[in-house]
C-alpha cells in the first residue's frame, strides 16, 4: 500500500512539472513575440525556479522516503520470511507429529482389524463346520425321506395287489401275536376239522382256539375314499357293505365250529384309519358282524385282545398251580400229623427216662450215705457189718416209633 502511494505522488509531481514546463514554454514564446519586457515573465521564471527547487527537494524527500520504504519493506519481508520459516518449521514438526500419531493409530487399527478378521475367520470356520454338520443331517434326512418315499411307493404297490395286501395284513397280525404270546400259545395256518386254514389260532384254557382272520376286503373301502361324486360314493358304500358282509359270512362258516373253536372270531383290519372309517360310516356293518359273533379289530384293539388272552392264560395257569398247591398242602398236613404223633411218643419216652434217672440219683445218694457211714466205722468194735441192700432200678423197654 505504501509503494502504491509513493508511485502516485511521483506521478502527480511529474504531471505538475510537465504542466509548469508547458506554461513556461508558452510564456517564453509570447515574450519573444512581444518587444516590451514583461514582468509577468520574470515573475513566472522566478516561480518556475522556486517550483523547480521545491520539486527537487520534494524529489529528494521522495527518494529518501522511497529508500526508507524499501528498507521497511525489506525488513518486513525478512520478518515475514522468518515468521513464515518458523511457521513452516512448526507446521512441519506438527505435521510430522500428527503423521506419527496417525501412523500409531493406523497400526492400532490394523492390529485390531487383524484380530477382528482372525476372530471373524474363526467364527466363520465354526459356522461353516456347523453348517456342514447340519447339511449332513439334512442329507441324511433327505435320504431317509427318499427311502421312506420308496417304501411308501412299495407299500402302495403292496396294497394295490390283493395277494400282497393279504400278506401285509398277515405279517402285521403275526408280529402283534408273537410279541404278546409265548410260542406254545398260538399257531399260524393250522388245519381245522373242516380242512379250513385260519390265519392264526390262539390256544385258550378250554382247549378251543380263538380264530383270527387277516384277509380284509380293502378294495371297496379304497373306492369309497376316492369317490368324488355323490353317486360314486353311494355305489362304493354299497360295495363296502356287500364285501364285508360276505367276508363275515365266510369267517362264520369256516372258523366257527361248535365244540372245536371259540364261539367268537376276530377279523383283523391292518389300518387304524380304515377301522375308524368303518365305525364312522358303516356302523350297521359292524353291528351285523357282532351279531354274527365276528369282532372287527384294528392293530391297537388286537394288541388289547392279545393282552386279555395273555391274562386269561395266566389265570388258568395260576388255577392249575393252585390245585397242585392244594394237593401238596394236603400231603404236607399229613406229614405234619405223623410228625406230631411221633413227637408225642418221643415225649412220653423222655418222661419215662426222666423218672428212671431220678430213681438212679436216689440210689446214688443212698450209696453215698452208706459209704460215709462205713468210713466212720471203728474196727475195734465187734459189731456186725451192715448188709448192703442193692435196689434194682426199674428198666423199661422203649417202644419203637
């Protein structure tokens, strides 16, 4: 700002000097043209000389001030440069310190990030391991589902074929019977007096077997379940009643033999749902079977029936064992009576022996007293010696028991 002011003053002085020189030149031209001496010219020359002197002084003063201004500017520049250098140095130092701290922070962050990534990697590995285990379990479950689906498909094919379905019902019935009864309590495919062969005959205490039939007509029930229209459902229901009634009649004719089998037989249904459908929608068929002494049983009811038969057989064995125990107790009581009689005889013998022992003790006491008197006898006296009397002990003959 000072440099600009100094330059402006110099420009003003030069303009004034140029204006004064122009005015002086114009006055000199007029003086040469005028023949008379002009006082104004002389005054102007004088003023011009004074102006020139003042301008010279002002120029010197401006030169001095310009030098001082340059020195002040140079000093100020040196000071600014010094402060700037110190500021730059402090800034550089602070920057270095900040960079050092930033480097330390970056190291700490890198360390923490490394630990976090290590922990995250470990957790990820553990989760992947657990995921692999779960995937293995899922694969096993999927394999089991696949096997189950194949088994269901096989079961469907079995249930579709009448012979295979009969074998399936026979197998379920045999498993239930074998689990509940001993081997000598039942027989599969035995032959009756009318040459019929029931699926199972369970031995009963009265020697008349309980017959179980496992050939249930499932086609009509399947058609009843799959019926979509009311007409199809009605036709399938009539077929169910007809097939079950015919099967009940066949069982009653073949397996209910008076005096040989039980008065009641069991018709095994190898499905709980089919049994429930029969009781829900065909109660009349079930009642007709009851009146014909044919009981329709599901797997759970067959288990219950087998349990009841097991208890009946157990009670029969207990009754047989009770008869044997009663007979053995009678023999034992006879032995006890004979033992009592012999003990009474032995007691009488002991009483007689006790009396004999008492008599012997009495004789021994008498002998002892006589011996004492003999010891007191003086041989100087001529006294007749007393005659010792022997008392025979009574002897009794023991009777043989």
